[in-house]
C-alpha cells in the first residue's frame, strides 16, 4: 500500500504541488493497489495499522485475478493458446526460407518482402487501434483478428504466386495486431501480472520452438513447404472459437478495470476524476480529455515513443537473428542443410525457457529496470561470441543461450509499461498497440535490411545488426523514467544513478 504521487517525468515539481494541495484540502487520501486501481479512501483519523488492514480487505475485492471475474481463467488460457499459435507462425519463415527461395526462384531481398507486408498490416491496424474496440467490442474484435490470420494461412498454404503470398502476410499482420495488444493489456491488469505475462510470452516461445522442428521434418520428408500452413490454419480456427466464447460479456465484466475511474464510493470517484485529469495534463500537456482523442494523447506522450522504439529494436533483433541464423550457418559454417533448421528451434527453445523461468524471478528479486539491463547485456555478449567462434557446435549452444536471455525482455517491458505512473491507464490500449505495431515493424524492417545487405555483402551481417540494435535498445531503456524506483521510494526527485538503475 502506498500513497499516490504522480510520476510523469515532465513535471515533477507540479506533481508534488498537486499532492500537497490535496493533502491540505482533504484528510482522506487515495490509496492505489499494486495494479494501479484506486481503492476506497481511508480516513486519516484511522491508525496506520487499521488503515493497512482496511487496505488489504478492499484490495482483495477490487483486484482482477484469474478467478475475478470468473471467466478469466478461460480467458487466460485462450490468450496463451493465441500466442502459442503466433509463435508457431512467426518462427516458420526462418526454417522455410531456403525452400521458399528455391520454390519461387527468388533472392534474399525479395523473400524479405513477406516481413515488410506483415508489418504494413500491423501499422494499419495500429492507426485505428483506438476505434476498433469501440466499433466491435472485445468479444468480436478478437475473433475478427483471428479470421484475418486464417485468411493468410489459407493463401500461403495454397502455394499460389509469390505476390499473393505477400498479400496474405499483410492480412496476417492485421490479424495479429487486432489481438496481440488486447491480450497484453488484459494480462497486464491482472494481479501478479508478470507471472501471467511470462506464461503468455513463454507460450509464444513454445510455439516458435516446435514450429521449425515440424517445418524441417515436413520438407525433409518431401512434402511441399506451403502445406505446413494448413497446421496453422487449424490452430487459428481453434483459437478463434476459444477467444470468442471466453470473452463473451467481457465488455461488461471487465469494465471496472478498463479505466482509472474504477472505484466504489462517491468520494473516491470525485478524487480520482481529478487525479485522472492531473495525469492527462501532466503527461500529455492537454487542457481537457474531452477535447483530445486517446490516439492524440498517446502520441503526445514521450514514454509511448520510447517504448515503441525499444520494441522496434527488440523485435527487429529477435526476428532477424531467428530468421537468418540458419542461412548464416549454411553459408559461412557450411553446416548440414538437413539439420541446421533445428538450430533455430534451439534459439526459440532458449527464448521459451527464459520467459518461463526467468521473468518472474527477475521481477521479484532484481527488478524490472535492472533486469532488462542485465539480460540485454548478456545477450549482446553471447551473440558477439557466436560471431567470433567459428565452431558449429559451440555456435549452436551460444545461440540457444542467447535465446534464454533474449526471452524475458518483452514480458518485462509489458509489465513495466503497466506500472502506475508510467502510462495513464486510459491510453494504455492505444500506447501498447502503437508499441506492438512498432515491434512488428522492426520484426519486418530489419530482417528485410539484413536480406538486402546479405545479397550484397553476405549473411554474416545478421550478427552485427543484432548487436547494434540491442545497444540502442539499452540506450532507450536508460531514457525511460525509473517509475519502479519512484513508486517504491514514494518520491519524484531522483539523482542521476537512481534514474538509470
């Protein structure tokens, strides 16, 4: 339990004035739970012990958990199934890339167009992210996104002309964008969110680990590469059904956690309405929330842009490494063509273990901010060793180890983005959709750049590109406000070292 203090980085002094003004006007301060939801006001006449007791009682009733509302357990399982399918889908091109090139008789650069097309779909949906949920609601927008993904898998499975396949990846980008941001937001608002986000993003890694194994086995047995996408079509149909029925009535029973105004007393509602206005004014320099759309508010927040470019670099590095490491090993280490595809599974397997086994302990014992610094620097060292050690067995081990430390970054980022005081809850959906759109853009742009560079100088460029992207990502993380420390210490003024570490 802690007393609320606004932590927007732009105006620490004005935030402190807001808090002091409230304390002089009211003896009933607002207390904020760990998930950022305001609890009942607690009278200052009550002793500290009784206040804490009251907080505990009311916190348990207001937190969103796996059983509150009752359908949340099914919803969590459905989102995990969706991300498993997403990972299964995203990891396939890396293992199938040599077969796609030979099937269509195209070079590296042209093949990379599938990633660019996918990103364009993501960006298009991000531009309308603040409208999609009001138009369709949670229950309908999720299966619509799944349906667009099914269109992609059906097109690719047909083995039609390459330009049509590129168009199919565009539909796939639209579909993933509609679903991914809402799943991240839903899970980030749960109590113990880092645990569920670890399961969610870990399931992505499991799907990405299995996918290259199955894809490599299929093409080695003489089956055409495109038929692999029939498996994905079946998985996405099952996912769509689960999401549709699990999120039935979600717009009503999840409404108390959709905004900062989720309160249960009139006095708290009045206080929190003023509080939300302060956050909006401080973070976005807007005079009133009614005159500016949520999209504009999100775009005006510098935190949105820092997180978006962080995600651009992260997914650009991750997908580039996963997509081109097999081709690099074939070209420069002269590895066996029938078995090298399995090394991609080692990378994704490491990523899965990292997300499942490291995310929660890092959050609990090290902290989100420090944890991202540590796993990022270790990832850079391991990829650098992969570049300089020309032994295929050692490289396979190093790639798998790199995956372990690459994995936790994304769920740690989502958990950090959901911390109270970093992004106002009312624009979290839009901000995180922008973030995921930038991530998808990075996951398309940089593999494409690697493909173009590989055509000119060789596929080894995937490793220095990864290192440069991760170094810039660490720099962006340093620029983000240290909300974790501010919330813990209940202060807005931090020295240089405290702002970074």
